[in-house]
C-alpha cells in the first residue's frame, strides 16, 4: 500500500488515539505516535514494529522539538489530561499539559511547516446543557479546571488558524467517548470503572442521584468523524461536534451494565454524595458534521456497551457472571 503521507498522533497510545492510529494505518498513512515518557504502551502493543513511538512531554518545547523531527504531513493532537476529578486536585498541571502543551504543538507545526493540524477538544467547554442539543455556536461555559484548560487550548488553536497560513486547522469537539481500551484506573472513565467493579465483584459507586446525563459516542465512530474531517475540504478553523444527539443517565448505564453482568442493581449499585461542580446534562448537535462530512454515528449505545463489556470480560476475567 502506498503511503498517503507521514502523520503524527499525539496521545497515540491512549484510548481514542490508539483507535485513530489503527484507522490511519488501515487508510494507508505512515503513522508515528507521541506520548509522555513512562506512559502505558499496552494499547499500542498490536502495532509494535509498525508505528514508531516518540517520547516527550508536550509542555517541554526543547524536548518536544528534539523528539519530533523531519517532514510531516499532519499532526493529530489528542494528548491531554482529561479527568475532571484530577483537575480539581492538580489544576496547574492541566494548565501546563493542556494549554502550554497545545501551544507548543501548534508552534512546532508552524515552525516545521506541517500542512495540517487536527485538534481534539471536548464537549466540556460547553458546560451544562440543560435542554436540547448544543450546536457548535452554543455558549461556552467551562466549569472545571479541565474544561477551562481545554477551552483555553481551543483559543490558541483558533488563534493560529486566524493568524497563520500554516498549518491548516480543524477543531473537533468530542462528546463522551467510550469503548475498548478506555482506562479503568483511578482517573478512568465511568463506563470502564463500572465494568471493572462488576467483574471484580465490587459495588458500583454512583455519585449523587445518578440522574446526570451525557452524550456517549463509541470510539470507532469518533475516529471515523476525525478522519472524515481531516480528509474533507474544510476552511481552516472549522469547529465540529461529534455527538449522537442522545443523552443517557449514569443510573441507566449502571443498570444496563448490571444486566450484562447478570447482577441485581439493587445490590450492586451504591449511591453516595454528589461531586461539586459536576455537569447535570450534556447533549450535542452533530448536524454540521452530518451536513459537511456525511458523518453519523453507526454504533447504538446498547451495542456499544455490550461490545465494551465483552472486551473487558475477555481481558479481565475475575468472577463468574451472576455470582455475588
């Protein structure tokens, strides 16, 4: 297969980043991955030998420049700290990595003459969406240090799009991605954390009433949206939501996963005090992506949950389903 170009994926060993690397390889791109030193490389083990792994802290420009050399056709910038709870305890670290790191990647792309730059942002920049679906021009009201860091990074991204001819920039606002390879650790996302708790015979812990909702997008659908946006003829600085337009509550997720694990949610789910500043509702309008890219999510939430549960069950078997 003839290469379509040499591209760099920051955060390429992460959850969405590793799926993007897979999709870029399948499309014929020559791909390299950049992650922080000491990061977990297990998500990229299946492409070992095919994808060079570069190592640098993106907030350290000197080391970043030393690691990322040569000619590139595009940067896909997905590297970021993403956990809201972690941002409450380490807000300045989020400023360094998410804001300064993004500014460094933009400036490196400009200095190297990289033609294209795709930046992955988040629905958290919208803040609470009490009703309806948020389009790209919805007011922005970030509520956590994480959300503010991503909002600030967006401002840098758009400033480069408006100020410089190179790189050509596309900004993606992903909603709540989920699927295989997502972290279930201390700062992991709710779906894999719930699954791991069930597989280990532990109680699922839900903050607050569990009525808070999110718009969940299967990772493979998000990646297809990123690739379509990259390969489309869009003006520099275009902003696109990748959302399903449907929101699901944490309570619904907990109960659905209990059913997949053959557990009684009355015994397997514990409700505790809610978290300060947590969004009550988030739901996105992706009609722009549908109109410009022909993108629509293809994996239903029930199918995506089942596929994600099955992936974790195959890799982390602990207890017989239905026991306990």
